[in-house]
């Protein structure tokens, strides 16, 4: 069988591994427009300030020799311009055609383009791939005051890193708090104080309207009319699924490429996984793209198993994030703010715990700040729609752990009898 | 594949599994030095107590380990023996594994200069029987096929 | 220091816990293990500290310490030497201060003579061959119960029907120790070991937890004066029924299980209200004479359709031979003799230390008396109370016992260090406690294995000894007092024991 | 001396003519004398059945006295208790060493001797009466010892080699249908005349090679039933056990063999239900009668001869047959020396009894009655 994978990141790599666990014979071809082996996207901010370099294993998603060992034909540095589902081939930008029996679209996302004037100016950067990071890193010596547009995961992280490099940073966020979808107000306050502690100028409830400057950016003009003098801008307003290829090929698309429970697109030979795919969200109760790494990995595996004909169902995922800003670590999952759910929360001595539970006593979301080590247990509860009625009372205990569970359940779980 | 079976009915809350784990993962592997002379490693197992319940919990080495899926740079991986271990040279302390671990058994070691380190049971690669199992005086931890 | 000593006790500590500070790694294992609140950790000082006055010398901390940093030493208060009063000072003080008689546990710990240690065994040399038990069959099987004087055999086999018998693969059983006095896990361990070794454990007077009905075929059920947990199913599960008249550790008095130990499951098993004291009266209130005992024996036989042997357990007291003879004639199939070194979960100290007779002497006189009266066949004798090792077993059998009960020895095998605190319910070894956290300290898998090991080793030692004596079946040892010689005993003691002095 | 090493304990021999033909003592003396190195001169003896046809109704008491005083006391006692049909010194040849004196008494319990002197006596209990009489003399009269007390049989024994003892007692002049003999190598008890074998009570006589390690247990078992073990010899307990089990408990001889040498519990486990029940009951009831330790025994009794080994066959026993003759001995040579052209020679298995009995006709001829009793 000829398997072709478009994209070379988390979903693709996990798909390759899953295929090779079961099938040593089929040919695997990977096509990616980036000329690098798969790397760790979350480390891009670290790359920018030189905490990690491209010569370190730490930066990459897999160790050198991965493609050879997995017998993968990697076509790197070439982009796919067309998918022909009828002829079962793809066309590369050098007009080469690659035939497939099964195709996996794992082409990820592309940076969202905000409606800001002056994005073409020098000193304006995005941070979704190595190219962008490299560019920023080289430009760093020219930047004294950097405005970071968007306080999402990348935005907050790069703001923190730049501040550490003694660059003056202004972080501009449209919402009333940083990391809006991932944290609630109280949780965000922890980050706010961390960011402020690093000397970052935090501007909330505002957005960038335009960038001014002749050749290089000199001024950032906010919607509120405020003007900030800056010689660098990082635009980090998020990514959107890279659905162009699928759309052109006539596959069913929505916000992302629509897939069924088996990660199969509307064409039965074509699968999609990762940030590009629009799969089921357990907490949300509908299909939507969730661009996070663990889900990309899981979808990559599942799509690969289905490509091999193994009939493995994707049970769905939900958003979850782990991030450390300064000295504060937090993990959040699912719904983090709601008026319709039962909310349990607790805050003391730099610790914050919040749980959201629906009327059926299913955990829908949670936030842990600083005392995060048992977070995965809640992850499991959300994932498995666990009835928490008898145990939710102890969720707020700082020493929450296995000791609070019902004995029979605990024994079965720890014996791995309940998955 | 054999795993540590947790027999909570036998756990006497003596912490000796933690002691053994610390010694095994210390530089000298000498109990006195590990505790009093060197930087004390973090125990990979945790003894929990809620009268009369007590039990030691450590990595279950899942077949479909979510921590491996969640790892952003392949540091969390399955070793030659099939156990889930962390590559401490590459771990960047992003705590994604902690977020994913359904047993809550990965701990944070934040004592390194730049990168945090996910610390978890490595099934004692230098030993035939994990130190905690050997140390448990009441066979509350046993090496078994689960 | 967190606590202040109770200075009004005026009694200096009995033990001193010494901690080698270099070795102590502050792992706090000892802190968690001490159930007598003698050890605690002071985080300000970063020190593990001991409150010596609370230490009972159970050595749990020393055993668990991973660096061997702890030594528990006896603290002999350096009162001025006085042969007459030493050993009585603290006891007097305690009575005066607390206004109550001290309750103690385990067996008599006073230095009375131990006759076992004054008897030596025989061995074959040249004229009859000794036997190697590793190569030759060596039989320990024992039957307890009433035997006829003779049996008649017809052309078609056996014509005499034998009374019900208890079949033991090894002549050692676990003595009556009740659920309540001991933790669930210990009972479980005894049951498993009894099953594996083809012998019996005795339920004691505390009834039988439903979980332990699975040991049917290896249980002797006890009927004592409190009649706790005695009902039809209970009697049916037992392979034999034992009526407890007396107990070696406290002859003449009943039992007392403090209400604190009467937990939910104990209350259910004993059929009594939770939290109330379980009091076994001194006498059975329906047994005020030997005739009454006969009626009780036959009531129990009647209710179990004469399918089970009935045993009567008595404490060894001054006219034990006559009492045993009466019991044999009252219809008992087995007589259990409990010597004054037998253990208990709680007994007033004065009783434990001053009442009763040594088992060795009692066994000798009872066996001899029954033989003289020609009724030895009709009852089996079980010796109990202070059997410490396999040679005690051999000597007991040579003196005339059919089998022995072990209690304390079994508990020691699973951890007991004889700290004599059973009555407190705080046993740090998880044995004599109902605290669910403490009782976890006995792992039935390990404990039953240790009991099995103990019995197997004893069995091997007994076989080795039998082999040395040139016999390959335990019945050839039974009552064979010629295989014993006394050393360091006076003529009268030798006469009572029915053995010759060494050299004769 | 060569005998100082390469020694193997006692020698035993015996034969029976099941047709009841009475044979002179010459053969048995030859047979036992051949096994010279199985003895050391400290004891030898013979038992003979059918030697007193003229007094076959009477208990023939062979009594050994250390001195005249003992004889006087004993005879006083006997006169009070029994009717003495005839008595006299036993015929002997001169011997150089110091020896006791031997008398034979042919007696019957006296019906009139009841009140005051002894318990009530009934004719059918004459065996029991004689048993008690013998026990009393042996236990209570200093210097007197009854060496045999059966009807139409007798024991000749003493300290010396078998040929010396045979010569002393003029064994060659007796004729018996059954002879057993013993050559002794004593180890447990000092050699004295009464302690030599065969050991006999009523009709029982036992010759025994070996040592009963269960002596202590057997002794106390017997004591419970009124047997006084005065001789400190294990052969004595074998004799008494036979008396107890056969005469008093009515167990057949082949069952008694299984009491003495019971099968292992591991063997009993695999028996048929019926046998398992029987053997379990035997072991349970008669544990105190089990003979533990190495032995081979030849038992003479009224009307037959019985050979048995311990249950793991630690001592030798050879059986041979020729016509009406059945031979048993420690060594095959002892048989072949007195009988050639044997029909059959074999070694019985551990614990397997060999029982040779007079035919019914022969029994009637010898004892004048068809109804068999063992003593």
C-alpha cells in the first residue's frame, strides 16, 4: 500500500509510528513545505531568545534517524499544490506527482491574518514556524520595544521570553484577560501579576488598529487611539486550520476538514488529523477544530490505524493546556468559565483550584494553578464522563489523590482494569 | 510486561518505598549520602494516607500512554524494556505529560537551572526488581503481570 | 518537645529509644509505625524524638528503620538493690496512683521452672538404626477423638464403627485466639496456614466471621462462657467443638474484650451491640458441676448429630488429673490442658502470674491417671500453653499428649515481639488490634506463609528427632516417656513426670 | 577375635511340620548353631510345640529360680492358686558355668481357690487366670521367673551359645512339630538367663531379631491393659501385644501383622474404600501397639508359626517350604543346612506376615480338639 502524508508535524509523526508498529511493508511518503525534520512548535519562543538552538535534540519532535528507521520517504521543502482524489495523486510545487492509496492530510494550521494596516513593515513578525522564529531571532538586535499582539499561548510566552531578554514589551489583548479561552479571570490574574512582575506593559480590552512607520515599524496605533512607539511587533492572534488543499480537492470542509469518527474525510481514501481536522469535542458536544498537541498526536495515531483498516474510533477530545509563565504553572481543561455549571473553587497561598460540573455530575472543565500534579486524573474524568457526585467534595483538597476514591474503583483503576 | 501491583490492603504507610526510590535514583545509591550529603532526588512513588487507607502510587506504565502522546518533543518515550520513561536530557518541563497522565503520578522537579524536569517512575533500569518493590516490608508492592 | 510527660505517674520509663543521629535520615518511617505515641517528628528541630515513657519495647521502630539507626534498650530503673522489693516497686506505685489492678497480656513471664528444658531426648546408636527423614517416609498423621479399646474385624472388613475423629497431618494446631482479640488478617492467616498444613485453627470464643467459613474443615469452634457468636451454622462449620472451661493464663476467671475493640464486624460476628464490653463470665452459667458439663457436651453432640468430636479445655490447676478423669467420663472426646504459661489478650496480672500449674507436670499426671484408670483410649490429650519450639512438641507427645496447640509461637512467627500490650488494642505489629490501619500490618499472604514455614520446619525437626530415635511414625513416640531423661530435677519431680533421671 | 566386627545382631530360626509330625530338636540346634556369628554367647534358646503330649491339657510352667528360697516361695504360691498335676526339675546336662535351677510344673487353675486369695475364677477364663499368675510371679517373687506357661509347649533358654544351651537342656531328646530358636547378641539388657529368648507367655513364644524403637510407647500401652513389662526387653512387649490383640481382642493374625507393621498413610490413601476404613481404624485405635523400628520375628503359637518383618524391612527373614515343612530363618543357609531340595525359598515383603498352621487333622491329633485356640 502507498500511504502519503501531507504535513510533517505531530499528527504526521504519530501516524508514521502507528503505521510502522503494525505494518513494516507499506510505503510511506511525507511531504512538507518546511525543510526541517519535525520539531517542537511550543519551543519557538525559546528558540527566538536562544534558550534552545536548532542543533539540540531537545528542539525536535523525534530523534535524528527517525525517517530512516521508519523507512519513510520524506519530501521536505516542497509544498503540495493540489490533491486529485479521482486519480489518487497529489501534485507538488515542482509539478511532480505522487500517487497514493491512502492520503493523510496533516497540514496543520496557518497564522490568522488580523485586519491591521502595516503588517508588511519590517520588524513585524509572526511565530508559527521556524522561519518566523529565525527571522525574529535575527531581528532581535534591532528591537528595543516590542509590541506583542494577542495574549494567547504563544503571545504570552514570547512576551515573557522577550522580557527576560530585557526587551521592553507591551502585550496587547482584545479580551479582558490574557489567555482568554484557557483561563478564567481569577486564573488569569496569576498570569497578569507574573507578566507585570517581568516588567511587561499589559494592555487589555484593546487591539491594534494599525502599524506605523516608513520602512520599519515605528509606532503601534491601538483601537482606543493610544499610540505606542515600538520598533518590533509580534503578531500572535492564533492559527486557523489549513483547509485550502482540502477545499480545492472538493472535500467537505467547515472550519476545518470535516472528518467522521474514524478521522476519514468525505473521500474514503483521504483522512485528516491534527490542527487541520474538525473532530468531535466531548465537552462542547460538537465537532470543531482543537489545535492542541496531544489531540493531534492521538488523531494521528487513530487515522493511521484506520488507514491500515483497523476500525479504531476517535472518542473525541477537548481543549487542554499547560503553560508556565514566570513562576506560575497552570493546567486547564475543557470549559473554564460558565454560568450554567456548578462551580467549585478554592484559592489560597498561590494555589487556585476550580472545577466545573454539569447537572449530571460530569466534570466539564477545571483549572489548577501551581498545584498541578494530579491534573491528569481530572483529565481522565472529563474524558470518561465520570460521575463525580461522590467525590467532588474533595476536589478542592490540595492533597487530592487516589486515597479519596472509592476503594473498589481505585483498585480496579490502579490495576489498569478500568481504562 | 510486569508492572508494580499496588496492594493497598497491605500498605502500612511506612514510606520505605519512597526511601528506596530516592536512594536508587541518587548519585551514590547510598542511603545516608542520598539523604544527607547529596541533592535528594524526588521519590517517584507517593504514599498517600487517608485513615485507614494508605497506598503507594506510581506510574502504571500504560499500554497507550497519554503522557507520550502529550509530550511536545519526544522526551517521554517507551524504552527498550517497554516501560515509559523520560529523557531527562531533552525534557523541557512543559508539564504536558502531567496534564495527560490519568493517574497523576508525574512530579515536577524545578531544581534545574533552565528546564523543569518531569520526574516519574523509570522502573529502575539498573535493577531486576524495582527498588520500591524490594523495599516494601509488607509486600504491598509486588512485581506482577497486570 | 510537643508533649509533657504525665509526671504524676512517678514511674520512670521502662525503655529507652536511642537514635543514632548520623544514621537517622528523617524518613519518619518510625514515626508512622509507632502506635503508642512514643515517637514524633519535630519539623522545627528537624529531629525525630522519642517519648520514652510511652515506649512499650515492641521494637517496631527498630525493625522498620531503613538505616538501623534505632536501638530500643530496657531501662532498668536504678533503684537501690533490694532482693525483696525489686520488681514490685513500679507495680505498687501503679496501683496506688491509678487505683486499679494492672491488666496484662501474653503468658506468665515470671521465672518459674521450665520443665521442658530439664528433659532430654534419646537417640538410636548402632543397635537400632536411626532413620533419615529426607529419604524415608516419616509419619506425623494424628487422629484426635475417642478410640475404642479394640475393634473387631470380620471377613468383610471393619465391623466396629469409630467415633468421629479429627485428622491432623501434623500434631500441631493453632490455639483458641478469638476474632476480636486478634485482627481479621491474623485469623485469615491462621486459617490459610491450617488449611495448607492439614491441621486446625481454633476460632476462640469470639464467634466466626462469615468470611472465614471458607476454612470449613480446618476449624475448631469454641463455646465459652460468653457464648459469643454461637449458633447452628457456627457449630456446623467447625470440625470439632471445644468447650472452654478455663484458660491457662487466667484460670478461674472469665474474659473481657473492651468495648473499644468491639467494632462493627466484631459486633456482627459476636452477636452483641457495637461498642459494648464483651464479658465472658468466670463460669458457664449453665455449668456448675461435672454433671452439667456432661449435659452441655451431649447437648452439643446432639445438635451436631454426633458427627463432631467435642473437646473440653481446662486450665491446669492443682487437681488437674482428677478433673481430667471426670471430663473424660463426662463424654468429652478431647481434653485440652492449658498450662499456666499460656497466653491471653488480657488478664489481671495477679491471676496470670500466680495461678495454675506448669503444663509439663499436668500433662504427665493427667496421662498417667487416665492410663491407670484405663480410659486413656477414650480421650485425646491436647497440650497447650507455652509450647515454644518443636522439641517442646516432641517432649509433650512423649509425655503423653496426642497433639499440641500453639498460640504465642504462631503470633511470634507473624511478627509479635512479646511486648505484652495486647490488652491495649494498639498492637504495633497489627496482631492484637481492631484498628483497620494497624491490622494492615499483617499481610495474610506473608503471615500464612510464615506460619506454614514454621509448621513445616517444626515438622521436619520433629521428623529428624523421631528419625534419630529410630521411629518413623508419631504414634510410636506418644507416651513413650522412656525416650525422656530428666536433668536437674529432684526425685519427686522425676516421679511426677514419670521419667528416669539422666544416666538411668 | 574375628567376631568383634562384622556382626549383625541376633539370629532366629524356626520350622513347623503342618502335618503335625513331631521332629527331634537336633535339626533346629544345627540350624541356629550355623548362624554362630549372629550371637555372642550371651543368650540362646528354643521353643518347642507338642513336646508334652501326655500333659496336653495342662499349662506347663517352666520356672527358673535363682535359689531355693525363691522356689519355696513360688511353690507355696502355686499350691494356693493352682492344681499341680505333676512337677519336677527339668532334665539338664552338667554345665560348668553358674546357672539358675529349672523346674517344670503341669498345672490347672483350681476351681475351689476363690475367696480371699484371688478373684473369682471361671473355667473359660483359665488363660486369663494363668496370665495373671505368671504376671504376679514375675513381678513379685524375687528370684523366680516363669519362662514359659503354655499348654503342650515349652521354652528352653539361657546364657550361652545355642549349642551349649541345647546341650544343657537336652533339647535333642524332645520331639516337637514346631521349633523356634534364637541366638542372641544382646545390646540393650545385660545377658541373664531369663532375658534370653524365646520370650513366652501362655501359648505364645517369640524370637526376635532387632530392636523395637517404640518400646516405650508399647510398654505404656500394655500397662494400661494390666501387662507388667518386667524384663526391659522388647521381645517381651511383642509377646504381650500378641496376647492382648489375639487372645483378648480377637483380632486375626493377619490383622495383627498390620497392627505391628502398618502400611504407610500414603499407601492407605490409595486403598479401596473398605480397606482404607479398616487400616485407618487399625492405625487410629492401635497406634500404641505399632512396632516401630527394625525387627524380624518368628512367633510360635498353639497350632502354628508366624513370621513378620518391620514395615520397611530393616532386618532379614527368609522363608522356605518343603512338603509339609515350613522354614523361617535369618539366613537362607540356616535352612538349607537342615533341608535340601526345597520347594520354594523367598523373602517376604516388609510388613507381609507369613503364617503356617497345622492342618485341621493335625491340630486335632496334637491337641485332641478341633476347635482352635491360639494359646
